[in-house]
């Protein structure tokens, strides 16, 4: 059972889920709450407001677990902030004579050398699996190979130290939970969207979010580049609001009526802008609004193309561009990509069903992959269970139950026992009960109701087993 939170510029999302027998992520509870300005460019801007939202989500998840005997003890945080980026780091070693026979110990030594590196103001979030050049030939592993010269190509994910401290403060001091780990959302997202074959061919995964656009370039199943461009769909909303439109109205109109490509026929249509204090409802040509959207979206796509070019493998990404995120849901988006020469581009419409399972139409959280792909990926990449046994009060045995237990033991030890002794014990118990009744009448003050033990190891996972039962053959009765 895993818990993940994702602080996004528009919403703070949370997911409580488990992995079934097939390794798929199966959600149990999900929440998506507006950030309300507490998160900017994917970075926590107001920790008090952000922690209040996070507490609300965690409380909801604890209510889902009520009665199971478990509670949340730790949580994963999935981040996609403007300071997150990749860095290529190369470690070289040459060996005398015929070289060495590489072992796991040599691989660990290379990685430890990387982890010793210091970056001013930044912290290593994670070190991705490297690829090697052994004696001039590319290899994915060196274990068992005779090596005279080894060049290990590591991809490091870096993030500002100040943000890591903010995340740690949020979880450990505000939520009073353990931090299971900080995960890079673009890497998690790629795990559930891109197949190993697509990553091998090479592709650019682009997520156009609210405040940021993230570009991840893959080639030969290795991350070549990860960059976060600090402009997203909110920039379009801000542009529209300069036309004397309330921001919330601009956001609604952008999502429901506008397009990323303007056409002359749009000049024949008008969009009614709702009235507000001191203003009458106004009519604005659809053509003018679409031109406003088109200008900003063209800027975003142009920057995406420039970032992909800087990776050095732009002409070798045979899988093309793969787009996700709320920004690519604006009308005629694929037409804009075609006009700008972004060939072989596709828009994500689903997450790999071999890695994720949710009942259709059960939760609007799972309406579009752009809303849930990265946090589902966080659960998929999680390795530490996030629940612990809750504080449970066990009811002690009553004297009658204790008597029956002792009697049972006596029978097992010796079948012939003295019935009269048992009768005397029962009579003693009845006399004690009468005494207790008289004491209760003498002292009418109410007593606290004794808590009953409802804890059961078997009961807590009944729902989980039922959800996963479709993966088990009907004739398998075990």
C-alpha cells in the first residue's frame, strides 16, 4: 500500500493505491485540490497554505482506512519544479595490463564516486542507471566483462537544496509523517506512458502543465535530457485576462471555446464575456481570442523544439514527440504541431493498461491521463510501504472466558476431572456478579464503554483480494 502527493501549480494531487498480482497500480482513494496560489512553477510558495491542503488529503485517506487496523505512516512526494533538471556526468577509469574482470563491487565504486560530487546550491535527487563504453564499445552493463578502459555515463537529476528542505519540512513537521522519498514526476510519468521500445527508438515526452512545460528526451532507453521551461497553460489565461476578462472566466473560455490555431472563418463568430461589477457583458470576436492563444502556444512549442535540439539527439528520435498535460487539450492542438513542423507527434490518450487498473467512470480524477499519469507513475516507482499498524486497544478476557479457557485446558490434560470443583467456581462467579450489581446500584455514575477489538489481519485486505480476483483463473480455488 502506497501514498503519494504531487504539488502542482494548479492542483495538489494525492493517491492511495496498491499493486496487484500483475504489478498494476490499483487506486483505492484519490484527491485533487486546487493549489490556490500556494504552489508556483511547481515549487511550494506558501508552505502554510500547501500543508493545509496536504493535511486535508491525508485525513481523507485515513478515513478510507478506518476500521482496517492501519494508518498512514509515510508518504512519497512527486515533484516537477522549475529547478529540476538533468546533468550528464562521466566517470573514466583505465586499468593496466589485460584489465580487470568487472564485478558488482566495481559498479558500486563508480556510483559512489558520482555521489561524492558537489553542486553549488543543488542536491542530487537521484542517479539514473548508466550506460558504459567498454574498450570503445557501448554496453548497458560491465559485470562479467574484461575491461581495460571504462567510461560510465551517468545522468543525475538535480534540484535546489532549499526546495528539498521545504518538502522535508512539509512532510515531517507539518504532516508529522515520514518522508518515504522525493520522486521526479517526469521520470515516473515516462514509466507508465512510454514503453521500453519507444524509449529505445528515441522520443521527446512533453508535458504542458499550468505553470511549467517539462521536456524529457530519451534515446536507446536512456534519458538524454530533462528540462523544465517555466511557461505553461496559465500564460494563455493571463494573456486573455488582459482583454478585460476575469481570470476564472478566461480559464473557462480557454478550455471550452478557443483554439491554438486561428482561421479567417473564426471572424464570423463572437464569444460572450460574462459581466462583472461596473461592466456590461461584452462580445469579442473568436478570431481575436484564438490569435491570442495561438501566439502564446507557438512560443511554448518553439521553446520545446529548441530544448530538444540542445539534447544532441534531435535527429535520431524516431519515436517523435509525445505530448501530455492540460495545455495540449486546447482545440486544434495537433494542427498547430503540424503547422510548426513537429512531425510524428502524438497526444497521449491513455496510460499503459498493463501498469494501471481503475474501474471506468468511477472517479473524475481519472478522466484524462494528463491529470493522473505522473502520480500513478509515482506509485508504480514506489518501493516502501506507507502504512503501519494503527494503535488498537485489545479487550482483555472476561473472568468467565478465562474460566472456560482454564476448563478447556484441564479437559485436554485429564479427561476425568471433578465436576464439583467447576460447579463451585461457577457459583463463586455468580456470587461475584451479584456483588457487582449491588455496587453499580450504589454508584450510579456512568462508566466509559469498553472499546472492542475490531482488528483482523484477514479483513483489511479482503477488498484488495476481490479487486485482484479477476487476475486469478476461475479453477484456482486456492
